[in-house]
C-alpha cells in the first residue's frame, strides 16, 4: 500500500513541490524575489507562502529606497521565513524556500559555514558583504528546518514569476504614476 504522505519530488500543481514528506512532518512553501532598478537604487522584495494543501496563506511586498538585487532577495527570504514562523507552530514543519538567487541559496546552504569559521571573512580575507542580513538568516535557520530550492528566474515557474512581478511593482508603480493634478 502506498504511503499517501510521500510524494518524492513530484510536482503536485501550481509549481509547488512537496519533497519526501513523512507522515508527521508538514511543509510550507515560500517563494521569494528581490528586484532593483540598478545597484544602490530603489528596489523591492516580495514573498508568497503556500501551505501543504497548495493554498496561498500569506504574501507581502515592500519598496526599498536603496538596495541591490542581492539585498532585496535576502530581505524577501528573511521576511518570508519570519512570516511563516508567525503563522504556524514550527514544530514538525519544514520550509521550502524557492529563490532564483544562487547568491542567496549558496550563501545560506554552503558559504555561511566558512564565513562564520573565518569570523565573517571570505576565503580571500575580505569582509562578507551583507553581513547584517546574513546574521539574520543564520539566526532564522537555527529556529526552523529550511530547505532552499533554486528555480530559474523569469522562466516557466509560475510562482517565481508572481513574486518577481510583485517585487518589481513595488518600485515601478510609483515611478509611472502621473503627478497629482493641482487645483
């Protein structure tokens, strides 16, 4: 008899994947994205959270006055995980965080260990960029089980396209609004 809780990497719909769920482990899926006009200029971030039943349970986006694509994406990840933790008792919950940022995924899953061992220095001895944000991500990863999943940006992933659009709108809409009429 098949275990109804084990989906083994099968996409169930809407580009939300449930991976190796045990009967006593629930999953929450978070899609994140960051966007900016140009480095150190206006930008924004967004996330969408889905429960195990593929239902959207939260979303948020925000404009940033000064950012890079990397910092905006990191803020989206921090905000999404924080919101998921506020929505649910995180015992027996695993988060799947989807991002199109190799920097964020490699940073959170691989590089961060070496950075901490070297007192937040890179292999070349330079200070780690965005240390304050990495410290926040590191603290969150100690509180909850997270698996980061890379998704190709601006491709066929509907939910990645959704958060990309949300993040971009945070700063683009304000720029294209006409000036208020004067009386």
